[in-house]
């Protein structure tokens, strides 16, 4: 395939194909589910489900779920330049981030391409932990290396702009990182706090954990394991934690949580439930509701607040200024029936307005209880809550094509809806 | 789980042969791979199919999979219970979750199918 010429300031990265890796909890999964239910996701063999997607989804909404997120990238930025460096490469403002707090942010190249959405945790004045998407980790590492070696452009309007910051960047998942190494295990759902508290007899530590507010974290030793305990997550659960532990201790903590969480209704959860929960909550997935085929910007995704245009400079600021001004499409959350006999809505199915005009497309969809919840990329006018919409299913079989169903739909095309839908609030907490 | 007395395809359909009538469904292996089935598109009664034609579509929350016709014949009956309870395919793939019945029009097409022992061996090699 011929490579297209890169735009100015564009960071080009091509991932070489390789065998999927095993997460730190791979052997734990094989104890709980069949190998055939593991699939290559973002370069790792991960479980799709253990009991069933709907059962695991329900557990997180009614009790708690345990997720292997040890495939996620965890990087440390340290030293006197760390804060300034993160402020340069990420869109949110690290200066407003206090110790023990976490912040959602974006990494964007000088041409304005979104490279990843990340969470920055401030562990100290000069110490940060940054969680990146597993699928983007190799690209982000290559980008950081290119920045540090002066090979990546910082500012297309001022190509001479040089990086004068030199933080120590390390991979916290690697054994070489040492005793403070970290991987992510997520414990999500209303019972998750009680499950955590049951792991320790120490009243002081119990109080310490209870005091952690959303997007804050603390560090404590529970059941002999040193944990960064963070009130963050990807399920929309009001009470939810991510536990960052040494890769060597991950399996021990996983087993301990499953064993002790049983009486609280804790279920191990696979990628299927992870996806249905985040869709139900309205949270974006890189490549679907962010960047991806439609090159969706943070503003369109509903996260303009995480791009601080008032900052004096960050990489990609010019492009973001432009994109903050002109956009007429947005991500909306819509509800469709999931009654018996209703065909599941899928990515790229067309979204129609009341007059049958195509106003956008489905990005992700999942069943959540009695409904299907979908995230769709639609005209701004159609994102208002309680707006009646229609869905047109694309052809998914030869027979449907013979019946005249289309395989793709353009915007403004006039179509007959197959099923009704309605716009609901952009996000929902549970 | 593989049931003795049924015949199988490499795409994990099963066929129950009774005279010139063949009942078709998907195997336990297939339903496990699909996950929770949420929709089944059934063929039209009287429609004619050749062996290997796309017969039906079974959708789960994560995928849409074509079901191929194991034999050549005409559809004489479909399992309309699947319209309201597609999950029967998960709960009872060899019994209540059958997809349709065909009247075989080319007996030769049956000869290509595997018996339960051959299918089990095929599964072991996957």
C-alpha cells in the first residue's frame, strides 16, 4: 500500500504486526473461562465474557464487577520538568491538578490529530502516573521518544520551536521499573467500596479509603499489597475504583478480591460488559466516539472542557482552536427498544430524523437491560434530549441486500425507518 | 457437546435427517462462540436453497453470523418461536432452538456431512 504524504506536524506511526501478548492476569482468566472466549484486543489476549455479558453488566449496576485492565499502558513522568512537559503534550491543565487528583486529557500532534485520551494522576509535585489506552500505547511511546529526540514537530506555525524539557519517562508495567511498578485492576459498582473495606482490618486505612472522592486517589497497603486506590473508572458507576498494583501482585489481588467479593455479588467481567457499560454511561472509546473514521474531536465528543484553549501553548492548540469553532456534528446517546424480536442496532446503521432524513450514523451500540443504548454521530440539531429519531439498519446478509437494503447510507439521504429511537441525556451515572 | 445421530458441517450447523426431511440448527460450539443470541433472521417458507447457501442470520450482542444450509432443499417450516425467544438457540441449541426444516431435493448433498464422531474429531483439531 502506498503511504499518503503526511500533513505538516502529523505524527506517523505504523504498528508492526505481532502475536497478541498475555496480560498479567492471563492465567487467572483461563481458570474462569474457556480459551475460546479469549480474543485479541489491542494486542492482548483478553476475556470476552465469563458468565454472560448481560449477567456481568447487571452485576456492575447492582453489586460490583472486577475487570482486568492490566493491559492498559501505565507511564511515569518524573522530575522537575514533568509538569511542564505534560502541560505541553496534553490538552488539559496539569497546573490545576493537585496531589492525589486525576485528570482526563488528550494527546494531540501538531497537525491536530488525536493520538489518545489519557488520565493523568498527580502523585507528587514532580511525579505523575499516566494511563493510556492499550491499543495506543506503542504509538504514544514512539511519539514521546520522537518528542524527546527532537524528531517530532511541536508547532507548525513555528517549526523552530524546540523542546527544552527533559522529564524522566518510564513504563511502570516493566519489571525494570522496580518495586513501585503498576498495573490497573478495576473494581466497579455500588458494592465496590464495601468489598475493598472488607480486605483490611485497619480502621485508619478504612477511613482513608472511604474519604476518596471521585477523580481522587490514595495509596495504602491492603491485605499486604501496596495499592494506589483511585475513584475512577469506565462504567459510569458512581462508586467505582481502579487499583494500581505491582504486576507481580496483580494475580494475588485479583484472587483475593474475587474470593472476598463473592458474598457481595462481585462478578469477574470481560470486554463485552466493559463495552456495554461504557456505552450505557455515554463514555467514548478511542477509535469510535473519538478520532476514528469520522475524526471526531473532543468538542464533538462532549469533552471540550478537557481542552484548555486558554493555556498559552500546547501541541495541537491551533488545530483545536479551529475545531472548537466549527463543527455541526456531535456525539449523542440514544435509546432503542431491546424487546424480543428487535434486531440489534450496529455500528454504521443510519440515524434518521422525524422526516426520514439521514442525520448521522451509529458509532457503538449495546444491550442494557430492556433497552439498547447507542452512541451516534449526528447533526447538532438532533442531539436535544427526547428528540424522536429513527434507525435504518444496513444490510447484513445477502437476503437483505436482495430485498433492497443498502450497505451504506450518505448524509441527507431520505429513508424509511426500521425502528424508533429517542435521544437521551449525553451521559448517565449509576 | 455433540449429539450422536445428528450430522454436522464445518461451519457448525447440525442436521437431523428423518426420511427426506432435514431439521437444521447450530451446534453447542457455535452458540458458545456467538454469546447471547438476540435476533434470528429466519428463511422464508417454500424458499429453495442449495447446500452452502446462506440460510439464516443469527445475531448476538457482538456479532452477526450467517448460518449456511447443510443440504439442498426447500424450506417447509421455520421455528417461529425464535422470533420472540431467540435465546432458545443458547438454551437448547439441539432441541427447542432449531432453525428450520427442509425437504431434501438432492439426496447427494447429505453425503458431504460429517457424523458426530467426525465432527468431534474436527472440533478437537480447532
